[in-house]
């Protein structure tokens, strides 16, 4: 998807709809970084993609596994720090109500 023409930043999350029953919904997108979470995960983890690289991060933005460019790792770290409250609310919502929402990227 990174090679496709991108819509304006404020329309990107609407442009990336999730199929019904998706167990790893996209929760944020910015600077060609895709951030997903997994339903049923016992640990707070983010599944992040950029180009051909994939990695797993904790909710504090620390990389746990995978390969990821240093600059994009920093973006994920900053995003997780800025969006900490949203991530915590999302986690509770996913566990209690099996629901999900999108979180803004970096502005």
C-alpha cells in the first residue's frame, strides 16, 4: 500500500477501512507507518509496518521484536508517548466491549 497514491493526511484513516471480523485492525497511520493491534492479545502490543519492515512494539513505543528503521522507530516512540491516554482507553475498550477506534497520527 505505501506505493499507492495517498489521500490528504486528514482523510487517511477514513480511506483505510477495515474488513468485518478483522482481528488486527489498523488504529493509526502516519508517515507511511501502519499501526495495528490484535484482538485477544494478553499483552499491550502494537504491530507496526513501514515499507517492507515489520516490528512489534509495546504501548510505550519500545521495539520488542522485528526490524525497523531507526527514524521510524523514533516516530512510533513519540506517537505512543503523545497518544498514551488514547492507547489505554483503546485497550480497555477492546477488552471490555470487543470494539476499536482509530487514533490520530503525528500532526
